[in-house]
């Protein structure tokens, strides 16, 4: 019975990762196809150079999100079926007697492990100077 749950978990993990990857790739292709022309509703407000800079930022963010997606799926697999949660619980269990606190610490560690979001939030935005687009 446990093996069927493992199979369902792995199947859903692969399915959601593949669907999110496909949707990101599809959005990237759409942005690249429409990069050369500002939509007619915004031609008076947005310049072509700003539109292209925003498109470049979007494509870069999608590329980094694709890496984060695969990395997150691997981490999730290692934490669950790979025995990572048991390992951390065994290591932290000797210091904390409350199992709820152990679970909270494991959850906090998982949230903090995804550094790709921080990278795209701070570094990529700074590289593309995206904020300067909206100041004009």
C-alpha cells in the first residue's frame, strides 16, 4: 500500500514539474515573439526600448524559475522519499523534545533553502534596471 502512495507522489511531482516547466516555456516563447512591438493599447505610454527591456527581464526570470522548479522538485523528493525529514528529525530530536518544534524547524529550513527566489528578486531586478522603466 505504501508503494502505491509513493508511486502516486512521484507521478504527481513529475507531472506538476513538467506542467509548470511547459507553461513557463510557452510564456517565454510568447514574450519573445511579441518583443519587437508594443501592444497597441500601450503605444502612447510605453516606449519600445522599455517594452523590450521588460521582455528581457521576463525571459530571464522564466529561465531562473525553471532552474528553481527543478531544484525545488529534487529537494522535495529528497526531504520526503529520500529520508531527509527523518534524518533532520533524528539529528534535531536530541536537542528538542517537542515534535511540533522539530516540524517547524524542518519547514523553516525548507523555505529558506530556495535561494533562487531571492536571487531573482534582488539581483536579477538590479541587473535589468526594471524599476527605472516605471519611473519615466
